[in-house]
C-alpha cells in the first residue's frame, strides 16, 4: 500500500518542511495504521479516485512528492496527483509491474525516480553511508519497525500467500526453528 511514512521521512531528512502528508490505502486496517503513523489525510484508493481526492485536498495543485509502492493499480493516478514539476518516487510493485508508459505523455514536467538498493549501494562504503543515518535514527527511537506478524520458517508458503494477497500491513518475519 502507499502507506505514509512521514515519521521516517522527517527523521531521515531534518530539513524536511512537510506541512501535511496524504496516505493512500486499500483496507480499513491499513487506514488505521496510516493514521497512527501520522498521516494528515488518508484516502481509500479501493473506494474512490484517490488522485481526485488528493487534488481536492491540495486545492488542485497536487503533492510535491508522491511515493508509490503499489505499482500497476496506482502509478498513473499517483502521477496525476503530483504537481507540475513535482517528483514521483516509484519503489514497489505490490499490485504488479506497471504497464509500459509514454514518459512525456504521462509525466509532463514531473520527474519519475525508480531504483533498486543495488543501484544506490554499489560498494560497502556506499551501503554504510546510506545505512548510517537510518541506524542512527532507529537508535534514537525516531523510526519504528511495524511488524505485522512473525511466522515459523516452515510457514514460508503461508507468508508468501499473505504477501501476494496484500493481507499484511507491515513487515512479515520468518523465524528459523
């Protein structure tokens, strides 16, 4: 889900001047989670056109930065909900890989960033440089891991089923015997 991460962003970006955050979710449980994480607005994208709601909440302007972890079901509307010259960060494919796009037609003057950790941390030094601020924020309690459940390793098939059906709202951990 496009779960809002305002605590994580502000913890890792001390100069962040976010005035409000909007989270989009697909279930009531995820809506509750988004509110508990500090989202100012929560929109159920399975019930309404979330891009229209985002545009309403921003007086037609759109958001400065949109983070999309869902993929096929949401990417085009995520772009539509982003302001002109805004930034779309695409990092996940929970609903599947997005359809091929025509960049100029879809994005206009918006930028689209997509990445893999392996592109940002090609060396051990880069990985440590990226991990350092995250670990520091976690150690001071600024980040909280949301653990949905812990399953025994022998239930790995169930874990995959839960993830594929999008019935989790946080990390799903497998514990070896």
